C-alpha cells in the first residue's frame, strides 16, 4: 500500500511539474476558452485600448424593470441540475471552485459551498452591476451541479491531491453552487500587465472615444457602494469587444470589475460591516477611500468624485424599487450563507442597508465642481 501511495504521489508530482513547464501554453489555451487574448499585446496597444475604454453602457432592459432575482439569461434555470465533467486546471484565489465542461463542450467555472462568500456575494454584485449598465461576469444560481470525475472536495489550488484523488467514474453533487461565465470579450493584457489598477482609470480619454469622467467617477463610487475592497489588478478586467482580432489594437474596449466576490461589507456578505461602512471618507469634498477596508483597499487609493459622477450613479440607483432590492438579496440566497449573522438572514434588513447607502449618495448637497 505504501508503495502504491508513493507511486501515485510521484505521478502527481510529475504531472504537476509537467503542468508547470507548459503553464504558459496552458494559459494561452485557457485564454482562448474564455475569449481572452494570448497576452501578446504590446504595452502601447494596451495603453491605446485603455484610453478608448468604456466603463458603462446603456443596459438592455430599463433599470426599473431589471429582474434581479433571475439568472442573466435562459440558458441555465435557477432550478436546473447542471451536469458537467471535471477539468483539472490551476485556479486563482482561495475560494472553493473548479472548472467543469458542460455537455455542449463549454467550460465554465463552478463556485461551491455554503461557507464560500463568493457563491452569494458575486451573484448579487454582478446582477446589480449589469442592471445599472456596468460590465460584469454572468453568475447563475442553480439547484445543483453534478460533476463527473470530481474529487470529493475539488479545489484546484491543491491540484496535486486532486490528480491523485480524481475518479473518472465518480459523480459528486454540489447542492449550493453558482456557475460563472466570463463577460464576452478578448482580454487585453501584456506579459507584465493583467487587468488594470484604479489609478489607470485616469488614462481613459473621452477625446479618444473613452468613457466620460462622470462614468469613471460613477464606477469608483459603485466600488465603494459595494465595498469591493479586493482591488488587485487581476480582479479588474480590460477586454476588447471587437468581433475580429486584427492584431493592430482594439477599437472597442471595456473595463469592468471582474472579481466581485468579496463585497457587501469588509468580511463579505457582512450586514453589520456594510451598514457601518460610510460612502464618503470626507463628505464635504466628496472624497472616497477604502483605506479602512482589508488591505487598505489594495489599489483603490483615494479619489474625489465630481458632481456629474455622483448624479450619474445616484440617478440610476434611485430607479430600483424596494421590491427589486429585496429580490436581489433573496435571489442571491443571502439568508443561506453559513457565516451569516442572525440579522443578515433577513433580506429586508439588507434592503434597508442598501437604500441607506443610496441615500448617502443622493440625499446630500452637490459635490464641489
């Protein structure tokens, strides 16, 4: 038995070493699966794409009619039992997740577990961002995910163990799960720059077709509204929406918040923390900051929001009805989060906290010009 285990571990280590040697090629394949680039853009082409980037577009459905308890489209129903086949690939971050191939051949990411904040927070945050017109990945609440070939506890951060424990004939069912699809678009990145940092938003130039200052200020304010403090560059994504990759830059680029799993309070899905986190670091000057959040808000820093940006976001948030806000939190299953406080299991309390944060933006004097 010891010899067999040692042999299995040796094979797993060899597999891991091989995966390390071909990681760049594998990353390129993964990029292709997500509609991403191979990372071949030059710094100048990325800079051009950033200057032309948009951060907002008119949502397809009027905000007041947004269905915040529903999945992004009809391809996966909220009562669906999704079948897929486990894909052993490396993963970023530490939340429980794995990649899985649907019967159609499409690869998706599955986030799972009642203890995983991203299963709940990312559903609510992406639905809200999309409804308001900001970019977001698509998160699907489903009844279950039945994963063929899964380890009992898949976690690609421990892929050596997963390689040993996987069984092609085994099926594991996850009853608390969300399926993630990336926002369509080819990732714009270089060998040294993946995603974007918040100070880089200042490079967006309306004169070159990029978003207005009001729109970029609204995105900053939206991040504070959500308490989206995990702002390392890899958690913000710059994509090219061009239908064809000409190799000569991107005419239509879009910058968005790609990983919004640690939101709604400093600890994520944290009603008390979210309630006490103020929108304005300095209300008199409309200064925003997340320095009192974990990691001091990473790349977010400080920024002063202009009056046009305040009104831009506030006018859109005010279009949401109380019923829509309640539907946002009930549809994201906030009450089912295992680490939820007793108060946080009441979605009406979440709705009141949401509306209080909206009022902090809208019910105040104008920001200094």
